[in-house]
C-alpha cells in the first residue's frame, strides 16, 4: 500500500503544495492588482487560474483523492478549508492558504463543518499529517487510523465527508484500473480493459449525478 490513502501506486505524489499555491497567488496579484478575494479568481470552471489550482493538486480531490480521470473537471470545486462563516470577512476566508481542491461529493458533504483550531494542522489536506489520520485498508476502503479511532472529532469529520462510503472505494479502484491500463498500454488486452473502464466510469458518474439530485435538490 502507498502511504497516502488518496493515491494509488500510479498516482503522482503531492509536492510543494504550499509554495505552488503561493506562486499562483503572486501571479494572480501581479496580473490583477486590485483583486481582494483570491477565491473569486480560482473558483470559475472556465478560468485559467482554476486549472492552475487543480494542477497543483494533480487534478485530484485533496480529501478523498478522486481524480479527473473519473469525474468531469466541473465537478471539482474550491473549498474553504476553514469555512467562510468562521471569518470576519470573505476576503480573509478567501485567501489562497485557506483554499483546497475538493470534489463535489466532499465539498458539499463538508458544508459548513467547523475545523477546530487544534485540528487545523492535523486535517489540512495540504500537509502530511492527514496521511496518518486516514488509511486504505486491504479492501481499499478509507478508514480512520488506529491512533485516531477513539477521537470523536476525527470520527465526525470522517462521517461528515462520507469518507467511508463505498463510492470512495469504487473511485479508488477505477483510478487503480486506469493506472494499470496505462502501464500496459501496448498489450492487446488493454484496449478491452480501457473499454470496460470507460463504461464503469460513465455508469459511476450517472449514479453520482442521480445521488446529487436526490440529496441536494432541497438543500
């Protein structure tokens, strides 16, 4: 098993996230010196800055690890790690250091969940500590690591983001299958595997959209 529960053995590791975000922040301020809320410059799907922000995270959700190979880029959103309501102004809440990439599932499930101060460095997906909080078990489910199983707040975070849902396992297996297909791309059997994979991804997305409609239409 790889150390980061969000990655299969075929996924690139997150590297220098904080420094890359700082560089993007400086680029935005240089090109748009009057901007006050950085969030507004990276949230839009058709904006170059959102793509650059997604690239920092290897086009993967910083919470569950789901990838752009499974879902459309439009189903990735910019999450306020510490929710907006915790700040005195949207300008402070929308600073680059408080923004992370999240898939629709994680972002909408997390909602206004308040990250307590003592857990900021533990649960911040930009930092390495979160890799010790959650793990993949032998069946590829996301679980809470033994060290944190008794921690009620960690359990609330885990439950709130629905990290234990079977869909997280399915998305991981689809990424694993995609990586395997690409590794053995030259083999004649791979074309058939890719065909099966794309059908599974399409079916998964149709199921996801149906679930979204049912769960969030009245929110």
